[in-house]
C-alpha cells in the first residue's frame, strides 16, 4: 500500500475557501501501472462514496482497474477523511487536498472538473459558487 497526496497551489482573490463536494466529488486521474509502467490514455474517475467489490477478496475499493498491457488488477482508494479545503491562508504554498491509497497503480495526472465549491470573504454576502 502506497499513500499518494494530491497537492494544489492557487492564487485566490476575495475568496475565503476552495473545496470539493466531498465525498461525492469525482477525482479524474490518469494512472500508471507500477508493474509494467503503462500510463492510461484517458482519465479515470473515482469517488470516495462509490465502492466496487474486489474479485479475489471480500473487501471493496473506490476504483478497480485492469492494466491493458500486463493484465494486472490494480486498485486505488480515496483515504477517508483526507479531504481538505484550500483557504486564503494557504496562498503561495502547496497544500494537500486529498490522499489516495494506491495498490499497483499511481496517479500521474489530475484534471479538476466541476464540483468545486468557492466561498467568498464577504461575511455579509456569503457567496457560494460551484465551479
């Protein structure tokens, strides 16, 4: 089991907090097989709330993927409780926003898509937007 953290750095202007719709946010990742080095051509999505059964044992995982090149079965999970918000206090530095438990595969690319929530600094008119 290898734990890999996804970190972001952002410039926020008039923004208090940037975070995901956890645990239903879909993380879009390109994955690399640790056995043969094959990198997936497309982005795979995984959500902490969704579980699929593993074939060889009784446990469940967030994403179960079979390598096209070596046929090895790999899995990746969002580590429960690892989601964090990026706040205006984090400007200028990298911050871990989620961690993954990787078995036989590792993320090599991330594509942020819709589902991000933005809260403004204005306490009187607290604006929440979905990006």
